[in-house]
């Protein structure tokens, strides 16, 4: 009996619009805005240009749009290209401890456009896809929403990680849009489980965060979810008990060292968890650095401190990572570089990894002034899953300025949560180099009233030239 997998398929198909809490609707709408915006901005990068060229080369029947481009291509090609554009700048939100949106939304967006889905249908399919992804993230020990989760995850082996589980959420969302029903959606998820990434995320970190094949290539994995859903629609069968077997099931063949199946369906449909600890990114770099960047910005802005006045910056929090600047990916994981960029007031966005910024002598020389260490009280993060404590000390003008935070700006359910106005301003800037001002305004209008669109193509017209 396929209990867990079937329960998730039933949740994906049976959940109604009226059952979505207002907070889920709000965050789903904003997540879609965030990901489309970051995809637009990525066209300014070398990787973005490569993906655009590959999308044109692959082509296919005109089913779905390439964000920021005039071409329509096959669903699979659109999912590949859009997924890679969404992850390029490391600027899309963090859901369930990872970039779940970049593994779910490329699929739901492509299938929604190809089927002529309404805005409501896209939002509902994306919400259930993200929820399934988050529940599986919690089950493999990557996402903590309770102190019990924190304790369990501390005692487990977490060296291997990645978003392979998100492919089941993507396939479930696609099944919803294709109106497959529970049985075929169950097969879609079973197929998608076998068409997902291996746990290459940890290898990418060991490799120094340098190369473009980042986070297991979300766009490539999304092609698996599209394929799974379309095959299931035709009657192709999949592994319907893939989540129900611990010894030889999904976690075994993908490589997750932990699996807590009891949390997957806990309060399913009654309690939504994907947006409980959701981080909207104010900065285009690894989210681990965001708390210390909040502290740095607070100090320099409140005291009008200029780069030339600063003798040293010392930060305490999570992070460290790369000391390399050989690629934009490496830059996103280089804490001294990101602090130096912030201190020099480079506009937040793709400008942080523009060639002129990454080769600016003033920024490069400033990096030697930055040092760091762990936050002194580890108990705070150990006792509160939402906490991201950090502290910064800046020596300037012969005195030491300090600031300390417990939560990152952009974290949901805190007093520094992301607002709709924040999302709109970020989208405007992300779209600035690609869309006209008029198109940008129309895109924002469509995104803010997404549930009122009769056909998602109305939105896609505004996010393509």
C-alpha cells in the first residue's frame, strides 16, 4: 500500500482554492514574483546568455515562454532555461532550507502556460508543489520548524544534501495543472523520483562554489518533472511506493542519510509549513551571510560611514566559505567580498556580480579589512529554528560601532519580514535591464492580481520582450 506517496498525490489533487490560508496565498504570489524577477536579471550574466542560447537551440513546439526572451519553446526546454536563470544570481528566496522554488516553479510555470491555466490554477499548483517539497525536506533532515526537528537534525548525518525531493513536488503540481487525477499524479511523482538529481550540492561546495553547475542544476531536474507528468498523462507508470520504503526507497537510491517518514503527512492539508520559515533575499548572495550584512548596513547607514573611514570590519555569525572571485558563483559565497560591496554602496542586485564590480580595486583591497568568526552564543540558533543571530563591529573614526540581530531581514513571521512593497521594488530593479518601464509596470500589476488572470499567458506576455 503506497501510503505516503498516495497521501501526497491526494493532497495535490484534492486541495481547493478555498482551503489555502491567506498567508499561503500571499507568499505563493510573492515567490512567483521573486523567481520571475531573478530570472530576468540573470540575462545580464554570462551564464544567463548561455542558457538563452541553449533554449533557442533546443527550441521545440511553442508551448511555453522563456522568461526575458521573445521565443516560445517546449515545456521541457522552458523549464530547463527558466530554472537555470532563476538560480544564477542566488537572489531567489530560501524555502525549507533550500531554493525549493527554483526546482518547483519552472515546471508549474511551463505546464500552466502550455495548458492555458488560470492564475488561480498556477498559484494552487505551485503552493501544493512547494508544500510537498518542504515536507520532504523536513523528512530528510534539511528543514527544521520545531525544536524537536533541530535536536533530531543535530544528531543525524547531514553531510549530503540537495533538492532531489523537490522533483516530487514539481511533478505533483504539474499533475494538478494537467488534471491527471490522483492515480496518474501518483505515477507522475513516482516517475519524477527516478528523474531527479543526485546529491551533488555538497560536492559543489567542496569544489569551491566556482563552477556554473550549481545546486545540482535546478533547470535540468525540472525537465524530469515535466517529463514525468507528461508520461503519466499518457499512461506511463511509475514507482508508486517510492516514499514508503526506507531501506530501498527514495532516500536510499538518491543518497540522503536520514529519513523521518512520520513527519511527511503530519497535519497534511491542515497545517502549511513551506512558508513557516521562508527567507526573501535582500542581497544577491548566500543567505548565510544575510544576518551579518544586515548588521553592516545598519551601522554604515545609521552613522553615514564611508568606506575610506573604515579601519576594520569584524563579523560574528554563520559563514566563511569561499575566498575566491573566479566566477559569480564564487563571489556569492565570498563573505569578505559581499561585505566590501555593501560598504561601497553598490546597488543591490546583479550589479554585485557585474565585471566592473568584481574587478574594482577599491572593493578588492577592502576585503583584507574583513575578518569573522562564529556567533558566540550557539544556544540561540539551537533553541529557535527561525533564529539567524549575527553581530558586526566596525572600527571607524577612532571608535567601534556595533550592531547585533537575531533574525534576518526578509524572514517570515518576524518584525523584519518582507513586504509586498519590498517585493515590487526588487522586481522593478531585476527587470530594469530587460523590460521596458511600461512592460515592468504591467508585469507587476499582473503578478499582484495573479489569481484574477483568466490565462497565465497574460502574465507571460509582460515578462518577455
